[in-house]
C-alpha cells in the first residue's frame, strides 16, 4: 500500500472512529454475551485507534459474533480495509449501511456508504467455472477455502480477499481434485476451472506380478522343512548316551587295573612270577579289572558309533512313515554287540 493511499485510509479511519465515539456503541445490556462483546469492542476500538490492526480485527470480529451491532460492524470493516482484506471490508460496509438505514443512524449510514462505494472498483474477484461433465457428476461438492459453495455460486464472479486460496472438488466414487491460487489484493480477475473428476478405480495402481525365484538345486523342498524326531533318532541319542556312560565305567576299571598292577610289581617279575600271595592277588585283580575295562570301553564305543548311525538314518527318513524301533545290547566275554530292529 502506497504512503498516500495509507494516509487516506488512516484519515478515514480517524474520522469514522470519531463518529463511533459520538454515537452509542451498543444496545443496552440484555444477555450474558453482551458484557463480553462490549469489552471486546472497547479493546478492539482502542487498538484500531493506535493502528494495531492485526490485534484489533480478531477482537472486533468476536465482539460482533457475540452481539451483532452496527458500530462494531463498521469498526470491523475499517479494520479489514486497513488490513488489505478489501472484499471482506466491502461486504461489512454494505451490511452496516443497510443496518444503519434501518436504525435511522444517518451519520453511520453515510460513513458505511462512502467506504463501500470507494472500495467496490478496487476489489479482486474469483470465478469458479465447472465443466458440464463435472456439473453432471452425482454428489459433486465444491469448496473454496474449506467452505462449500452452492450451485448458484458456480460460474459466478464474486469479490474475494487477496492472498492464497484453495479450491476443492469431491464426489462419490471420484478422485478428489484441488487447486491452489494466489490472488492480488486489488483489481485482479482470477478464474479457475474444475475439470471432469477421474474415477477412483482408474487411479488404482496396476498390481505387479510377484517375481518368482527359482533355486537351482536338487534338494527336495520337503526335506528342508523342520521335522520332529522319530524312533530312530531317539534310539540313537539313547544309545550314544549309554555309550558315554559305558566309556566312563571302563575308564574307572582301567584306573583300578593300573593301581593293582603297581601293587603286584613289588612281588612279581616281568614274567608275572610272584613270590607272595599278596602279589598273586594283586596281579589277579589287575587282570580282572583290565578285562572289565576293555569290555566297557568296547561297549561304549559300539554304543556311541551305533547311536550316531541310528540318528543319521532316522534323520534321513524322518516323518516319512510310522516306525517302530527295537534296540538290544549284548555283552560277552569277547566284547559287546549292538542289535536293533526297525519296522515301518
């Protein structure tokens, strides 16, 4: 706003503020909201006199909302005019002119008329065109800055405040459309056209086929599945565990044989010829313990090896059929034997 124009506006503002002081500002108190409205009006008018437009306008607007009054409306229109919202100010001055005429307030009517007449040629305007195809769309709703517009406003040029504005169009089964435009504060004829809305189904992305990964291997996919242990696996684990115990017992008898051998060496020569009964008894005990250690060692080894074999065989055919397993261990003077029966 130029310095000359701003000076003219402020001059009118001071003149109108003077008139507002001369005339009764508001009606007599009659409602609870009137007290708050009067307080807001006084604060807003004081801020307006000080040139604090951004602070004054919200207070005056709320005062008028709580208790509509001609004096408040003129003050609010002056505030919006100074703020650069010319379309809002023009509408408020026009409304205030009609109210003042009805009330017989000639001074206020003259002030409102003067401002409304001066503002009208300066207004920016917006036309929202709707294509015939869009207009025929069932349930079509058009909004300007979030406020729904009736069909009578479609294609009609209406004054609008300068600044950013958003136009939206929605309809059932259609993809929403919106457009943002910036309008100058004065003397711009803006226009926007709502295009035919696109069906929602047409906007859905085409589902892409999922890639297929082929693994070049001879491995049967079913074999890679985790399978529970069967009878062979449990038999193998049990046999191996028994084998470990047998090896431990064999170790014990081996140590006992070595102890008796050390005792016998004191009375016996390398050819096992002993000179006392004590030596003969010790040598006898060493031989027996050694034989027992050998039996348990062989048995333990057979059990561990056999258990491992059973577990491997069981894993290879796990879950294929119902199976029955029988396990028997034989121990004789010449060693041990592991026998098992496996039936599907």
